[in-house]
């Protein structure tokens, strides 16, 4: 199987779990956070919703500077409604799939740089960045978001198996 096809399958399969979590994000609580050092709920939800879209710039650019010295830092998209966060997720997934559909394994083996203020943080083959910085990283932040749901008394959806709120019936 080609790398792009593998990543498309991974993203599509995980998108359902991501969608289930994003469907539970409470409206009007974007600024809530469990601790002063934590990211706000709205920013975390937007991050989870938009991460699949990172594949597009990993394929279509040779580098990304998250905080360029000569310009504004990357900003996670903002949203006000659950419908908007779900739309952001769908659009991000579509961009990722389109970019993957139009690339080759040879291109995915070429290096891609992640930078901050002009300094290289990492330079790895694109396929490693997609696996580590998108797919694995997305699973991490989606899990973090389920903890936020629990702490705001929102039922946590079943993802890889039953949750305390959704038992076996969630898989029927």
C-alpha cells in the first residue's frame, strides 16, 4: 500500500472519533480551562478540529515557521458554535485528503522543516511528520479534549471502546 493511501485511511477512520468528540464540545465555554497553565477549551477544540489540515502544508510547502520573526505567529482558528467547529474539522480533513491524493511516496520521503523564529525545530521526511505531528499528535489532543469534556460534566463518547458514559450499546 502506498503511504498516501495508508494516511488517507488513517485520517478517515480517526475522523469519526474526532467528530464524536467535537460534537460534545459545549458552546459558550471556549475560555474554560482546567488549570491556569492549560490551553482554553475553545483553542483545544479548534486545534483538534484543524490538525488534519496540517497535512496540506506538509505536502505543499517545504517548511513552516509557526512564529516567524518577521510576522505574526500561527493562530489556531476561532469558532463560536459547534456547527462551525464541525465544519472546520470537515474542511481540514478534505484538504488533507486532497493533498494526499495528489502526492507520491517519493515526495513524502523528502524532508520537511518545522521552524520557530527562523530556527529549525525538526527536519524529517514528510511521511514521518504526518504520522508523528498530525496523526499521533491528533490522538493525543483528542484524548486531552475528552478529559476537558469530563471535567465540564459533558458525557464522553466511546472512541476505541466503551466510555464510562457510553457502554457497549454505543457499538451496536
